[in-house]
C-alpha cells in the first residue's frame, strides 16, 4: 500500500504508488536549510507527503516542523520559523542595490555572530572563557534555549510521537564517538532530541539526552541516507534527498572561495562513496541469493538459511537528489547568513527546483546503480559556472 497522500488536484508527477515508503532526507547546513523548506513546499504543492523524515542539524529542525504539524500546516510552520530567524535582517534590497548584495550578506552574517538569531540562539553573557570550567556555559559561544522555546511553540511533539510520520534525527555521542539516531519508532522524542542533532560545537552547547551528552550529527555524517537505507532494506522506498552543500563545484579563485569550497566538500554527501557502496552491497546480495538457490530444498528451513535469505533481498529504491546550487553570494559564511533576502532566495530556489523537476519529468533520467536501485540528480550543476559577485 502506498504511503504517500496525494492532493486531488495533483497530476501524480512521480511514480510513487509502487513504493512502501516515501522518505525525505535532510542534510545539515544552518541557514542553507531554507532551501530544504522550499523543496518541501514544492513537494507539498505537488501533493507528495513523506511518511518518513530523516534529518541532521538544521535538517532535524525542519523535520520536526514538518512532522510535528498536520500536512496542511507544514509549509506554514516552516515559513514561520524561517521568517523568525531572518527577522533581524529583514531588509530586502531593491534590484538597484544588487551589486551591494555581498556587503549586505556580510553585514547579516556579522549580525548573527554578534547578536545571535531570533528564536534560535543568543550569545552567552558573560563569554564562555569567563564561565566555570566544566559548566555548560563554558562549552559554547551561544545559548540555544531560544530554540527550545521555538520548538515547543511550533512543533506538536505529541503528534510526532503518534508515529504517523517516522522521524529519525542524527547526532553523535560525545564520549563514545558513536553516531546515533533518535527515532520515534524506538523512543519518545522531545525538543532535546532535535537540539542535540543541531548542537554544532563550539557555537552550540552539548545536549543531555537520557544521561548521555550529544553534539551535532553532522560531525560524524551530515547526510542520514545510510541510516534510511540500512533500517528498511526489505521495503521499497522513494527517497527524496535534499542536499544544501554541493559536492561538485568550480576551481576557487581566491581565499574566500577556497574556504567555501572546503566547507562544501566537508559537508556534502559523499556521492561517489555512496554509489560504490550501493553497488558492492547489492552485488553481495545477488551472490548470496545465487548461493542459497543452490542449496537443497530441505536446507531452506534451517534458521541460519532463513536469516541469510532475508538479508539477500532488498526492496526497490529510487533516490531522487535535490542539491542546492544557488549562489546567494554569501561566500564561506553562507551557513550562518540569515538575512531575509537570502532565506527567501533559498526558499524560492528549492521551490523552483521541484517545479522544474516535475515539469521536465527529470526522474526519467535516472541511472541504475544496481538491480532495483535507481538514482537521479534532478538538479544537476549548471555546466556554466554562475558569476560570483565577490
């Protein structure tokens, strides 16, 4: 049975009815998360509603805003959050000021560093260097209690814990170093789980969950794709992955572009590794199936053989990857540049990318990585690099 609800007016642009799950995978990336919100707005416009959302860092916040509200209010709550975060830099420069946009963006980023972001984080007073060693105040430059208040206001955690939408939030255990996922099918989720997923040091403090201390999941893995793939390999899935950092890019021309490119490569999805692992795992599954088929029939009832038989099969997977290639001229500070102009540009960019993918039926250009595993980059990088006004 399909897990996707479609609006009556939708033309069902994607072949979604054959999948057990429709999964939205959201990367970390601070202010760039506005692009994810725009993508979700486009999917919602097309009548596509995920029944599973996996997120890391800002992706975890967007995931909570979506899953913690009725489908008809998800976009509204996302817009409210992003308008709130950009409230201190709400000036929208007219077109005549476009050459000065990098200056406005730099001012906005400097404002976030100095004064924090409304409804998200605030600078510590006094500074952490003056706090008692070992105290929470000594472990970060900013206090994220404003985020807790925002989450309690905009997210219905009782709805999340009713599990109509599966929610998986990535974090890393500071002491053990293990990557973990807070999953509402395995535990009761609250604002602390979302905050732990987005606790990027040294800006944000660690978050205590169940007696353990956690930092931002992006430190270990910024894209929660493998958690989804490994958790439900027997089920078929349409995976809508939204990356805010682009692995592909041009050669830097100055030091600021070097810093930006380093950040992109550090936090982007490791596409080549993903493809190689997919192929390797599926080839092993196919080999295992062939070996099991050679066993006598009376051996198939053996518990070990049954277990291997279960591992040897996988549901069909279609991965559609949306990648943010929009140049907002925020350079290497683009992940903490929360101006209203940039936030809206990213939102509209994500929305436009979905509309364009639907209009061109981009999924028909998918590549088969292995049997039953198809991947499509629906927002390929423009071969002609965008002009960088820096």
